[in-house]
């Protein structure tokens, strides 16, 4: 399959881009270059698409449900009772709704953690985007049957768009032995490990009370941390812990909207960046965001970084890299930048609307001014999805 994207703006100049066998093969093709499909971009800018490294797709069903309550009231009186009633068919519909929103807002990959994963997998297969679907591990959860999970992890074969991960939910829902055995299961089968980590001050206090250690030190002491780990949130992490995360090669998924909405706290940008750890962006689930819009997530991250006074902290190009290339690389995709030889994932952003004009700086406009309605087309693995 080949695709010629005509009249597209790349690095300040108009060009034609040729895609063949899922990759960008020429960024300066002739207008007459032969391709099975031609897309006239009409002067739209081509930019990397988004890689959402932490979400719970089917939680679109809980969008706007029980908002503005304290965390424990929201969980105990709203989220958990609602989730108890969800059927597999509900999860399918929630996942489909999420995929619709993700594609419309320029996301071509998401890393998920939820239940009834076969339903989400089926929705992803139909949609054309990429995903890392996490098998949730939790003690005392009726949908967390360990033997079935182990079999699925061993038998599953990844494809170019779909991979399976092992997702021990968090240190407060998964005990020590199960954390160790689920990490072993993941590593024996070459799967990544997706976990919530140091999201709230309470999680840290409880962990110290129970183990004498903070969550990062605790996970490190039992051998969980490694370059195959994607840790979501990491809000309450001290300087020495950032060095541990960076030293182990852990990828962090920063979820600013969720952290703000649930009152979890401000991500310590200064420490994270100084440590050299790989940071990516995630939306978290719709119940704590309340959307899956990664462009909005970029803007909020960049603004939240600056609220303490350092305006240079987390520049527009840097947050764009967190939302795109860093996420792709964390999950092993040779993508996330518009370059010859890379996998052809991209968005085309219209330059016609008022939010993109004037254009002193394209990346600044995209991060700080635009909204996702500026997206004209979304391309994943060389195919036009929008
Ligand atoms: Zn989450």
C-alpha cells in the first residue's frame, strides 16, 4: 500500500510526502510520484500524532459521573458501584466511544488498563490504531482471575498494532507476592509492565507505614523497576527516587488533568526533567479528565510546569516530544517523528482557522493556541483513519 500526501507543510516549506509499506519513504517526493492513494493536504501542516501512555478506555462510560467529589467519595459511592454493573458488552461500547474520540483528537496509540480486555482488543482491531492492552492484576477483584491471565499472557502474539502488557494496578491493590509474580510473568514473556505509582500523598504515607519505604523504593527493593516499566502519575516522588527511576530506565506517564481534577498534586517537573527520566503523557480515564484529548493534555502540562514561576520549564517543543516521540519509543514503535524510514503515523493540522494564525511558531500555536478541531486528517501505520 502506498500513499502520496500532496501539498503539505513540513518544517516551514510545502512538499509532497510518499508513504510505502507503512513508512515515510520520501519527504520531498515529486508531485507526479506514483501511489495507490493520493491525499491533497491543501497546505495543512504535518505533525507527529499522539501516543497516550496511560488510560482506561472503557471509562468513557463514566464521563461526568460523580464529578467534583472528594476522591474516596467519588471512588466508593460512584465509580466502583458503577463498574460492578458493567458487562462485557458495555466495555465494548465504552472502548468504541473512546476510540472514536482518540482518533478525532489525533491519537494513534494508547496504553490501556482495564477489565474484559477481549472487548477492547476487538474494538482496537476494527479501529486501525495501535494499543498496548494491559491485563489488570488486582488482589480480591472478581475479574482478576490469575490463571486465565497467565495463559493469555503466554499465548498472545503481538502484531504491528497490538501488544499485551501486564498491569499490576498499584501497590495498594496488589500485594508483594503478586507484584513479584506478575512482573516475572511479564518478563518471561517479553511484555511491558504498566502500573499506577505514587499518585497520591496517602499512597506514600500508607506505604511507609506498611513497609518502611516510599513506593518507588519499595518497588525497587522487590525488583519490579526496569526499562520495561511504565509508571503512571509519579506525583509524590522525591529527588533520590527520581534518580532511582531514571537509573532503572523506567518510563513515566504524566497525567496532569487527572492529577489536578482529583486533587492529587503537582507533578514535580523540575526533579523529573533534571533526573533525565523518560517522561510521556497520558490522559488517564475519562472519569478523571474528562476527555481523551492529548493536545489539551500538552497545554495543561506546559502551564502546570510554569505555575511556580519558571517560565522556561517544559517548553512547547519539549511537551510535544513527551506526547509523541517519547511515548512511541517507550512502547517500542519506530515512530513519533516525521522522518524518512519512520513508521507513518501523523496528523495533518489545518492552517486556515483563526487559532493557527498568524504563525510565528507552528509548535507554539499547536501547543498553546489550537484545539483538536484543527486536525483535518489522522494517519496511523500509513493508513488514513480520519
Ligand atoms: Zn489510571
